[in-house]
C-alpha cells in the first residue's frame, strides 16, 4: 500500500468546504461535507454540552456539517449549555441548508463559562461567506480552533486504491495542554474527512483502532479534558478501498496529527517518541510507554538534558506502570536516539556513555526505545514532550 | 483519647538511640532500638536492593536497628547491590552487637549507581560514636537522610493509655520529589517507633490503615520511586494501649509526616489539602481527591493564583478520576478555604466570587472541599502542593 502525503488539508477531500475566523481568543470554524460518520469522545465523567449533544447527533451515523468554536468549552454550563450547543447546530443548519440533526458541534476553551451566542452568530455569518474547497479554507478552520496551540495542525494523504484510483484521508486538529491518554487525549479536537467510500461499521472500527494507536498514546500533561472529540466523516465521492488499507491510512493521519499535538505541547522544547518492545502483552507495552511519556521526572530530565538521571527515571516509570506482578524487569534495555544513537542500558546494566547521551538529549527530537526483556514480543509507541518552566508559566498565567 | 504533640522526635520513644551525619549529598543514619516490627514497601515493579533485602529481614517480625543512607538509591544495581545491602546490615550488626537478621536497610538517591561501601563504613564509624537518646540524635538522623528536602521531618506524640500511663509514637521521614500515591508515596522513607507494647498483628494492621490514609494520599509529582519504605518498630518499654487508640495515634503521626512531605514538595510555594465528600464509596472519594492533588493544571492554577481557572480544572480532574459510570456529578459543590472561605461552586453552579478566591489563592495554605453531591456519604482527604517553575528547574537541573 502506498501512502502519499499531499497538500490541501481537509479540502483535499472531494466534497469538503471549510473556513474559519479567529478574533482574539474566540474563533469559529465551519466544515461542510456530508456522509457517513463516526466519532470518539472523552471518557471524562463530566462531559461538556457539545460532547453530549454531538454523541447524540451521531447515533444515526451521518454528519453534514461541523461547527466548532474556541475560547469557551461550553462545559459545566447546565441546561443553558445544552440549549446553546443545539442553537449552534440550528444556526449552521439554516446557513447551509442541511438537516439540523446532521450537524456536529465542538467547543474548546475554559470550563464553566456560557457561550456568547451573539458573537457566534455574527462570526458564523462571516465564516459562511468564506467557505471554500481551496487549501486556505482548511487552514483557516484549523487556525480558528487553536487555543494555546502555537501552530495549526493539518495532515492529508492520498492512497492508491489499487484500481487506478486514489482516495484522500485528511484531518485537522487542535491540542496543546490538558493532553492525557484516555479515549482521546484531552482538550483535543480532530476532524478527519475522507472521500473513500466506506461502510459505517468499517468507519467506526477503523477510527477506534486508529485513535487507540495515536491520540490515546499522546501525553502532554496527563490532564483529561471534558471536551475531547474526534470525528471521522466519509463523503464517499471517490472509490472504494480495502478495509485494511483504509485503517492503515487513517492510523497514519491520526498519528501525524497526534505527533503534531505532542510537538506543540504547552511550553515544549523537545519532542519525545517512546517505543516499548519485548512486553508480555500489548496492554503492558502501552502502559509502560505511556508511563514514560507521562512522568514529570523523565520529562524534566529531558528538558534539562541530564544524562545522569534519564535512564533511572525511565526505569522507575516503567516499574510503576501497570504490569503483571510476575514480570521480571531485570533484563531491561534502553536505547536513546536522536542526533546520535546509543545503547544506554544493556540487559539491565547501565553503560557509561554520558557524553553521547548528552549530545542526544541536546537535540530537539528524542527517541527512546525500551526493550523490557521479558521474552514477550508485544510493543507500543507513545508520543510526548518535555516538561519545561514555560509549561508551568502558561498554565499558571505567570511570566 | 488525648494526643499530645511532644518534642524529642524518635528519641522520645523509650529504648531508642539515633544519630546521623551528612557530607555533601551523602548521608548515613543509624537508629538503635529493638522490638516487634512491620513495614510497607513501594509497589513499583522495580524494587531497589534495600527494599527487597529489608522486606525479607522483616519476615520474622523483629527489628533491632535501622541503617539508612542518602545519595545513592542502590536501585537497579544487580547482585552487587544486594551484596552491598547485606553488607550494610552486617556493618550495623557488628557495631551494635545486634543480630544481623534484625537490621533494616534503606537507601535513597539516584538510581543505577553502586554504593560507595568505603564511605559508608567510614561514616558508620562516626555515627555509632554519636548515638544518643537525646533529641539531637533524632534530628541528626532525620537530616542525614534528606535529599532534595529543604527541611528535616520529625513528629512525636504522647498518648494517654487510660491507666495513668503514657506511650509515645514518634517518626522521622524524608521526601520531596518522586512522590505519588501508591503503597507508600515515593522516594519517601519513614521510620516510626513506639514504646507502646503492641502485638505484631496490630502493628501491621494499624500501619496499613495509617499509611493508606496518610502517605498514600500525598502527591508531589505523581512519580513512584523504587525505594519507598515505611518501618514501624515497637520497643514495648511502656504500657499497653487499646488497638483503636494506637491506630488513631499512629495515623496522626503518619498524617503529620505526610503533610510535612507535601509542604516540602520540590519547588512548592503552597500547601494544598483536598477533602472530597458526598462520594458513593471511599474508593471513589480517594480517587477523586488524589486526582485533584495530582493534576498539573490544578497545581499550576494554584501556583499562578488563578480564580478564573481553578474550579474548572478541579471539576475536570474529578471527572477524569475513576468513578463508577452511573454517577451524576452535576450537583458538585466546591468550597475554597485559607485566609478566607467561599463556596465557589454551589450545587453545580459557578458563583462569581473571583475577588475572594484570589485572596484565598494568594495564601500559603489552600484547603479545597469538594462535595460530589451524589447523595453518598463517603469521604477522603489528600495532600499536595502547587506545581512551580522551580519544580521543573530542580528536576531538570537548570537555573
């Protein structure tokens, strides 16, 4: 199977128009494009109004448009919040002439504040006028939903269907803080469109698998939002594609978006990829990989480029992850890669390569390969970033 | 039951002598005092040599002496590490003339480095000469085991036995970073002595209950060490005491030590106490309380004194904690207390008292009372501290 990265963002998918505007910290994005749809939602017990609303909308398995705002999460906003989420769907429905029951609504921003519906109505008027199937439409939508993000996040790929045809799978996402590994990560929104013609069941099955191996393996800070949502819509305007190829392409797009979120972690200076292998089960491998990218001590040792601390902290993080009681971790090996590569812990023994480790940690991309050495063959990959003084400053609002 | 806080630290217990020295970041503490003993150990899958060694020593339920070093965790040090832990016990045993099998060994410091046994032997010679039942002995031992701690931690209480008698329960502890809620918290050592005459079973039962409601509810950063240990020894040199009174006194001592660890969290500027009530079960209340004190976003909002963010982040942290699916959290209430007190979220509704909240957050001690409003009556309390730029600087080794 051949995956080619293409330009155009969401608008590279046939049948999709998009646009968005941002005024101060309040933005509005609109995406038009109908078809079978599937979604995944935060597992936080407190779900924002748009999460509960859109989950219901998706019961029929179709979406015709997405309206999303930044600057207010519409979370913990009671009945008024639910009415406002519904009102957003109504407004989009009447602007676009689509069924009100096929409009998805997403919000991101602070919790416990009501939406300014007058502002949303005014912004929507402008956004509708800007709707375009050009690349700039996708970019404008991706920028409109940014909060503490420092860059907008788009990925688009084209896949050969094997019958001289091509289908596109394209997504935009936002996310920078409140990112933790559950369902979806956290204040993390992703909209993925495809013009491949895909069954509803394949759509939801592929989405679950792709999210599990991408957003759910991405940690910025370990906090979980009340607003996470990933939506997948198939316009069906291109050909069919095998189930396996579709899932592979979708996973690629989700992983690219997840890595962009990790790279843009609040205050991050370094990108971290952790691959755990040699685990007795995939669940063990996933737990260990996430434990490493979530550990404040591992993350701050990477920020501080500390060759003397990094491996000990990785081992403590592996040991504290949920791994069956009878697993022996004395044969663990750790390789560090980046601008150079080194086997820093070899079958349980600490090697003295602190000079090389320092050079690796000095780079902007750190790849940590951990072989648990249990004799198992399961593996998993997780993504994250370092923990910096700026993360604290951003979230404390101090300078 | 009357608990009176007294002076003297460990040495307020009849039959205990202690001393310690610290040279640079390498310290050694020795405590002499024999009796029935119980211990609790890290649940990290990778356990340091002294943890495995001391767990085995405790199988007979007696301890005659404790030797503890700082500056090297003797963790992930293979067979050499186990030999060194045993050697430490032998050295203490021959200095004090006690049974080698009744010496507990504890270590704290960086992982993956072998002990300098020559240094330990030399330091032990000096420490033995200093052993004293005076207050200064306990303080010297508490100071010797400090790592990133900024102050030493001692607590001592006297309890009326009801028969004109008094028993003492006294402890020292160390801990500042790598503190997370499992068994014991993390790179957290605590030695507790009592001269009450207590059965072995009561000793271990009371210790489990006390640790569960103290150290296990304390979070600095959510990282779990490979070296955590809490030891409880009864010299039995004073009278008997009822089981209930003993557990209450022991819990008090453990909570005081746990709070000292929270106050001394790496980089901390504020102490946080979270009480969750109105939960359907104690497990729910504990999970919610720990989730709040562990949330980087809650902790950084407190550091930044942000009245606009604190309640939303508390709610997201509660929602992400493991609480049964069918629990309705829409009726949650949050009170903030400190220099003032305010009901900030009333039965699901955000109140606008940002001025008062700002004054409370400006204080050094923040008390957060969360009533989940589920109709349940279970409650739990957790302790922690704010997340500051200095936490990152300390653990990154940057300035």
